[in-house]
C-alpha cells in the first residue's frame, strides 16, 4: 500500500483554502476535511461539542481549543487509512501542538493573498449554509443566481464577509497564525504561495504535491520490496 499523505492548508479568510482543498481532493484523491464543515455537522446533529461551539460561532468568536481538538482529533483517528488535507484547523498554536501529538504532517500550505484581493473576493462570496459549498459571483458563480447548484436551496452571505469587518478578522488571523506558521517553518514542512489568483497558484501547489506524493510512494514501495 502507498504511504498515506497528510497536509494542512492555512490562510486568512477568503484566501482560497476551501477552493484549493477541493481541487487537491479531486486531483490527488485526498479527503478534504474542513473544520468549518465538521462544526456545522455537529451543530446540526446537536452533539455536546456542537451545542457548545454554536454559542461561540454565533458571537463570531473562535471556538476554544479544547472544544475544537475534542471535535477534530476523533475524526482524524477515523481517517487513519486515508490521505487527507485539513482546512481550518489548526488555527492556534495549542491546536497545532495537539495535532502534532496525534499525527505527523507531510506538507503545510500557507496562502498569502493581498488584502484588496481578499476584500473583493469576500464581497462576492455566497455560501450554501447547510453544506458549506462556496460560490463567487465572478470566479465560480452558481448556475442560477442566489441558488445552490445541488440542493436548489437559497445561498446566503456572511455578515463578517463585509469589507469593514475584514480588516479586524485579518489582524486577528495574523496574530493567531504567526506562531503556528513559525512552528511549521521550524519543522521544514511549510510552503507559502503568494498571488492574487487561485488559478496562478494552483500549478505550483499541484507540482509540489506531485513531487511529494510520488516521492513518498516510491520510497514506500522500496521499503516494502526490501
Ligand atoms: N479551528 C476553527 C475553525 C472554525 N472555527 C469557527 O467556525 C466558524 C466557521 O469556520 P469556517 O467555515 O472555516 O469559516 P470562516 O471563519 O468564515 O473562515 P474562512 O473565511 O477562512 O473560510 C469560524 O468563523 C469560527 O467561529 C473555529 O473557531 N476554530
Ligand atoms: N475572483 C476570484 N475569486 C476566488 C479565487 N479563488 C477563490 N475565489 C473565491 O473567493 C472566495 C473565498 O474562497 P474560499 O475558498 O472560500 O476561501 P477560504 O475562506 O480561505 O476557505 C470564494 O467565494 C471563492 O469562490 C480567485 O482566484 N479569484
């Protein structure tokens, strides 16, 4: 069996984590694990962690580390036979340390996108709240305006995707993410991509993963034939 591959994608709101994770899932067969989707599923199912997380999300606060790790780590344990890309977790150093204790990461992708680009994207971001599917009126519009392609249900916009809210969210992201980025830099697994367009970043991410996944698979094959 080929070696399993574990990646994390980080970046400020609107940087394209969800969009790029979906491309990675489709092109490389990795499972896309989105912490936002896990939270929404737990909230919908009224689990203990979901009920607790909801009180924070409603106030647009980060869910505390112990709640996030209690929610996420068991899901990762269920995935021991899969390769995955994790999107939205870890957000804090405590979450990153808990993740390091649970598994070894192969690659961390960090997206570095200019503020003006983030503002413009989020202004046009529309979401199907039940599934977490994301659209953009310019970049990937829904087939029918205001309606989810799959369920036919209405799309919504997040209050805090407004340009006025973004500067504070971004500052908060930078403060909290800095030690996480430093940790992954020190482990030599951080890869940063800077551009205004997902389509220009994608070929670089794709070739990085091609190299990493192919190299890992051939060394796993060598190990199994020795
Ligand atoms: N590690 C995480 C991931 C998510 N959340 C909470 O879950 C919400 C939804 O997460 P997500 O779907 O990732 O959406 P956004 O915060 O809008 O992030 P982004 O704009 O980067 O997609 C967040 O706002 C936050 O309250 C959290 O507290 N901690
Ligand atoms: N115009 C434009 N929009 C993009 C691009 N990449 C992603 N988007 C859109 O920008 C918004 C934010 O992307 P998303 O993947 O949700 O980012 P996340 O918040 O980091 O998960 C979504 O509406 C995407 O459809 C791009 O290159 N150009």
